[in-house]
C-alpha cells in the first residue's frame, strides 16, 4: 500500500467553550479524490485551517508522505506541498494570468527587474498541464469565472503539490464549467496528486470522489467508498438522522391566479416571457446561470424596468418601477445573495425583520419597539429561528437562520407573491430540508411562491410546476408529475425546441 | 468579563475613558507645567470648553449621520464660511433697512436656508449622478470656497450688530447660547438616529445599501435629506459663531471638515458606514477640544497640538482595529 500523501492523526483543537475538533483523523492517498463532508459548524473549516497552518492543533500530528510536519503558516504549508483552492477567488484582475500565477514570487533578474521570459515559460507549462485555453499574457479580468478558477488552480501548482484541497470550488460555476473543473481534478489525480474535495453538493461528490469522509460536531464519523454507498447513507452519517429527499409529486389544489406575466421582456436579458402563478402553488424556475431567471425576479420586484409586456396581480394590470411599488402590490423577493442583498448584517435580527415596514410601526415620531417585538416574536416562533436574542446581529447567525430572517421579513408584510431566489445557497444539508419544508408550508397556506434555483434536486423537490429557461426564453413548462431530470436538462440546454405555452 | 463583552464595552466606552484620562493627565501635568495658577478642571474653564467645541461639534453631529450612511461631506467648512457671509452681509442690505432689529431672524433664516440649499445641491448630485460623495463634496468644497472669495475678494465681511451679540452671549446659569444649541442639537439628532425610522434607515443604507434598496427604502432621497441636514447644521454652527464675532474672513472654516471628521472618527464611527453613534461623536468633539485646551494649558503651541492630535487619532484607530479583529484568523493584509 502506498503511503498517504497527507495524513492527520487525532487532531484536537479547542476554542474557549468549544471543542471544535475532537480527535479527527483523516488521510488522502496519492491519486485519490477524497471528499470531506459535514454540515456548517461540523469542523471542516477548522480542520482545513489546521492543515493550512492558520491554526496550530492542540493535540495530534500531521504527516506528509509519512514524515511528521508542522505547518507554521499558510506559506509554510504551501512550501510543503499542501495547497488550497478556495471558494472565493483572490486574483488581481488587472494583471496578466502569468503575473497572477507567480504573484509574490515573480522570477527576477538583476536590479529587481521581472524575468518575463521565464515567467511566461513557466506559466505556460502549468497552463498546459491544466489544458487551459488561454495564454499566460491574458488579462485575468477578461476571463470567465471558471477560467479564473483555473488560474487559481494554476497558482497552486507552482510548487510540487502533494495534496490539493478544493474548498467548495463549484459555488460560482455553471454546470458546463463544472465539467471542465472535474476534468482538471481528474487530471491531477492521474498525475498522482492527493485531492481533498470539500462540498455541500451531494451530486458532485458522487461524480468526482473515490472516498467520502464525514465530520459531524467536530468528530470523525466514518469513511465510505463512494462506489459502495448512496446519498441516503452519506446524509444519515452527516446529520445523524435520515432525510426526506423524495419529490413532491401529489398534485395540489391551487387557488386564483395571483401573478400573470404576459410577453414580459427586458432588453437582451429575457424576451417574451409569459407565465402564471396561482395561490397555493410553488413554481420553480430552472436554467443555467445567465438564462434570465434572476432577471425576471428582479423585474417583477421593480429592480429592473421591463422593456415590454405586462404584469397582472390578481387580474389587475400593475406598473412596477421600484421595489416600493412591488411591495405595495404584495410582491416580495428573497434575493439570491442574502448577505449582499438580503440582510443588513450589522443590524439586529429584529430590526432586519421589520426593515421594509418600520415606517408604519411608529408612535408619534418614534419607532415603536413593542410593535416591532410583536412581529419578531410571531415569525421567530413560526419559522423556528434559532437565535439567542432579538438583539443578535444578523451577521452572526448561521446561513439557514439568516435565510429564515429574510423570509420572515417578507412574510410579515403579508405578501401575495413570494419570490425566493436560490433559497438554500450556502446552507447546510440539515437546514436545507427545513427551508424546503417551509416553502411547501407557505404554499399550502395559500401563498403564491416562485422558487428560482440552480440545483435540480431542489427545484424538483419543492415545485408544483417547473419552468425551464434557456437564453432568456421559456423553453418548456412541466408539472411536477411529468417532469424528469432528463427532460429538464434537455430543456435548459436548449435541446428541446418545442415551446409549450 | 468575557472578551466579547469587553470588546463591546471598549468600543462604546473608549472615548469616555479617553476623556477621563485627558482630564486626569492635564490636571496633574498642569500642576507642574502650567504658567497660570488656575486648576485645569475649573468650572469656568469647562464651560468655555463646551462653548468652544460648539462650532465643530454641531457640524460633527451631521457628519455622523452622513458617515453612518457611508458618505462623507468635505464641503462643510466652505458652507460654514458662505453662510456666515450671507448672514452678516444680509443685515446691511437696503431692502431690510426698515426692519430694525427684526433683520436678525431674517438674516439667520437666510443663512440657514443657504446651508440647506448647498446641502441639497450636494445630495442631488450624489443621488442623480451616482458619483462618490467624496468626489462630489471635494468639488463642492472648492466651488463653495470659490463663491466665498468671489463675494468680497480677500477682504473680511463684517457687520457687528450689538443686539445680536447680546442675544448670543445670554447665559443660563453660566451656560452660554452656543453650548445650549450644541447640546439640544446633540439630543435631537441622537433621538433621530436611535428612535426614528429615518435613523434606522440611515444605518441600513450604510451597512448594506443593496439590502436597503431591496427592503423598499428609497436610498437616493434618504441621502439627500442627510445632506440637507448637514448643510443646515453647518449653517447653524456658522450662525452661532458669527453672531458673536461679527466678522468673517474668506479663509474661515478651512480645514473644519477635517476637524469634524477627526472628531467623528475618534468617536468610533466607521468610514465605511453602517455603524457609529451620535453620543460617541459628542465625546469625540469634547476629547479633541480637551486636548487642544489641555496642551495649551501646559504650554504647548498650536503646531504641537496638531501633531499630538494626529498621532492620537492614528493610535486610537490602531487600537480599535486590534480590539475588533476577530482572533488571529483575520487576514494579514
């Protein structure tokens, strides 16, 4: 048996009040993709920080090719052949690909001049190894996100990498770009590099990994050979209970038409989009990034101005020019990026929840705290938001609870139509199903709900009807009963030419 | 006390601790170094201190809102000077000749409206063009100052109205009008920021503008109001100050914007917006004035005072950064 490229032995790390890692052991063999799973707070990031030299373990030992190693700093870890590909890109857009790859360690000639010839030669060699379709001279700012990620990977390969750790690498990639990334990962594996792959997305893990290890509550919960296991088993290991992942297939009884969009267009973003949403149903919008799904939501919410078409709410034609108009007409939007667009992170949970209507919660010139409390208490209980107190800053909550604050914020406005864009992005598996159930509940309470998602299982799980989009147009509309993964994939790739009105 | 509580205590209470430190230091150092035999913490001296901090302080209250909003206003010093000219000069205009002393409220009103109008201009440009407030108000700072010089060239504009001087020097148990106005403004703006919808929105807009837009807040008009408010406060500050002095030089108010920003930042308001407090700004204003007076008390000259304030500002922000850094995992940039 070959020696592991990287081995962690009984790692313990405690913080005041928390035992973040409780004797975790983990290894990755050369030429293996080892997936590391765990819910948020399970200890994945702490483990990676120990590995990357950001934290020092309290107990335990790290071995590189069976030699004990101490990671003093991220730079030290890199020089020992342990490199990280992070979720967030950290590239300088205005510099060339080659400069980015060797940022901080540019080859030099006398008097500190950059040795461009060497720089480009070495960079080109790395790019070749990754099969990249761009040159070292390309300006990074002109690359797509997937290609930028490739630069990030190239940067990691300037040292002789023994283990490469991918931390949620697909968070901002389209499906096509993911395929390219997986090719690269497979390529590295074939070159004998040990790969640690961290992700929330079950489908990816089953596509790419050879082995799966699970962390829960800071402890190692077991390893599975990917080929011999299934999603249910992994999920059970992760959350310690089983999870209902089945589709919602029973047809629901729907009410009146809440929203009717007729021939809606917005410049080049989407054209001639027509659909209806009834009360009591969830309509899922599925498509690739750039298919125009989010843009439709933004238009309905008044963040963009429609260039043609009409919007009717409960049969009455309305003009929506600003979010204020949309709110007045009972439309709410839970945006795609809750930290950037949904929440005021420095504000308390309560204040976030009452933000859109605080103007109405006054007594004399002042905001009435007791009216705010009433609203917060109602939705805190209803949505089972876990927060130590209403004063807690929204930024300190977990992703799932943050999302509930945003949803609660809009429910308290008594909307007719609730649009939820990427309801569970960056939320761990356990909370995901909670949010899904919540969305189903809301529909059964009579809300009209639009869900936009890039994750097919999610769309299939929550929607009564699925609208497939491609290049700014609606390609097909499915009911929950007739939709299949294959037909959906075809529709969003533009393969299916038939358009159902 | 656990670290979290300690941090938040330091964040809120630091400026007051600093003030106490200053008082203690200057009282003790004054015993040895001061040329006068009066104690530093003399009641009259403290009242004078409040009065002297009023002009900067009143503007700093407005700057706090602007900075919580994530904006900045560099034109306040020029606004301050221009409003003074409007007030002093309008009292001599022939059309108001028949008003007698009733010209005073008219002149005040004109000055205040000038300030609000200048703020409105700033606000509208920031809203409608989307250009950064720093650039917009840098431009208007130069522009407004240009207007000041166009008015009377290099010459001072003077008009001493004794009724006015008497009015402004009225005191209530020793507390003079500028101090009273400063304190009233501080209380009102504190209420505005902590108790009203406008205040709530100001924090939301500064912390996360996109989320504020998504919550239906009309961010543009909101910011315009704040610029009008700071314009009004700059004018009010000017009115209070020049009612007593009766003469304005075209260079008056230069660098006021920087003193104001120093006081606000010293009080813990973040340049990036979203957090800050009016009460702490009040503390910041007092702390700076204490430092100026205290250093004067122990015999330092103006140049030395500026050097020390500059160093302290940097030291305070460095300390703040150390306290707010969340453990060692923070990026080493």
